[in-house]
């Protein structure tokens, strides 16, 4: 299910009901085209300077790793933009898994709102550390739930979970999970 943002404070037109402005999508496209020109030995700092300069998004950066940068859209959603080929695959894989997984599993993964070339918009979740210490047993139980329903939760760890309003553990980074032979993560590695 795709959601959109009906209130546009910037007074610019949204692209096809997307939460992102046309100009923001163009900036992401520009970054994705430029991204391939980065060498593997570029430092994360060099890549961050390049991506933030190219994107020039007016949102707060709330996190980043080697493969994706995360922005807070200030509307209850976050935007993940790929920083690498692995980031592209992770975004595609999260969209695929969310839209094709069993209902028994979907309640344990962060909802995907929109997905495009090089980016994905997901619901913003509570990532505070206050839960982390007491919730390793929940993490282990969550791993068994994914395995029970045929999903291999690669990279399931405390840093990749958050909590819903109901205080339930939800995976916010499942870009390396695999669900079936059609999974983008398997196509990327094969």
C-alpha cells in the first residue's frame, strides 16, 4: 500500500502522490548516477560529503552506514537513500519483502510506504537504546519467528530493530534478509 503526503508546506508540486518532491527525486537520480563513479576505497566521510552535496535535501540526517543514508521526513516517515550498490539492493529487497511476505511476518518489519530507484520511504520507528538491554530475548524469539515462516534474517541485531507505539520489536533494516529465490539479495549475490 502506497501512502502520500497531502500537506506540502514548501508550496511545490509533489510527483505522482509521492512524499518526495519532483526536485528531490531528480536529486536522488543524480546521486545514483554519480554513485557508481565512487571507488571502493573512498572513505565513508568522502562519500557522505559527496552524497549530501549532490542531494542537498532539507531534511535532518538521522543515520547512515556504509550503504545507505537515512533522513527524517518530519511527517512520521524516514527516507533511505542508497550510498552503494549494496544499498540499492537493500532498498529493493526491503520493498520486495514487505510487499510479498506472509502476514505473520509483516507485523515484525517496518512498513514500507514508497519505493523508487535508489530510495525507499518507511515508517519512522522509536530507535532509542533504552529497550536494547532487556530485549535480547525478544530478538532471539523474533529470529525464530522469521525462520519458522521461511525467512532468513541475515544481519538481525539490536542496531537494526526499533519499537512500535505498542512497544513491539520491529526490524527497521531488513535489506539483507532473504525470503525466496526471487529475493533481490539473492539475485545480487548470484
